[in-house]
C-alpha cells in the first residue's frame, strides 16, 4: 500500500502580488506618459512596488489603491524627469536609433511633436511638485478636478487654481525655451 500524498492546500496570494496584478499596468502606463521612456517607466514601476514590499507598507494603499499608485507613478516619473533635466545635453538612445534606422527622414509633424513632448517634460521638471502632479493628473491622465482633489485630499477649486498656475508656468517655460506650444 502506498503512502498517501498530502494534498497541497491553496496558498493565499500575497496582498502585494494581487495589487501588482491589478494595478501594475496602470503604474507603468502613467509613468510612461510622464517620462516618455519605457525603461524609466519600468524603473518607476519597480520602485513603487519595492517601497510597498516592506512589512506594513501595503496598508498605505488605503481604500483607494488606484489613486495612491497613480500618484506614486506620477511623482516617481517626475523625479526621473527632474533628474534628466540636470543631465541636459544628453540624447536618449531611442532618438539616436530613430535617426540611424529611418530610411527616410521623419515627417516634420512627427518630429515637431517629439520635440514638443521633450520640451514639455523638461518644463514639467521645473515646476514645484504639487502643481506638476496636478497638471499630469489633469492633462495627461485625464482626471477631472474633482477626481484629482479626492486623490490629493484637496478641494476642486484648489485643484483648478493649481492647474491654471501650472499651465501658465509651463507656457512661460516653453516660450522661454523657444517657440512654445502651437
């Protein structure tokens, strides 16, 4: 008679694993929209979830993990953009690869859009953290003033003022850099 094998019991998934499965893509996409770089977005994704891996840190997520993680992604990506600003003059490898691999020059509109996105990222890096966060959540992520206010623990009126000020400052930065938004 053979010995009975123990039946494996289902393992309770780690709460952080569940959060990662549900919100990992959101964190990556949010960071990518801000940074413009898949590598930077992956770094932000890793950083956000590594910080939550410490014991007791998943409680930070509260009742709305989506909002917390979205803010963490925005802030992490803005930090990278600011760091990149200090290393001005370097050209991301993707831009060089595009130039070498393209058989024909990129159309002017595509080239101008790429340049404007880069200038906007540099200008965002010059904003104070809260206005930059409000701008990204409103303009890039498409949240309403009410949704941003809820995420930031503020009022919709305060968000509207911060968004207006961020847009005004960004416009000044873009014009000072040359050309501004069209």
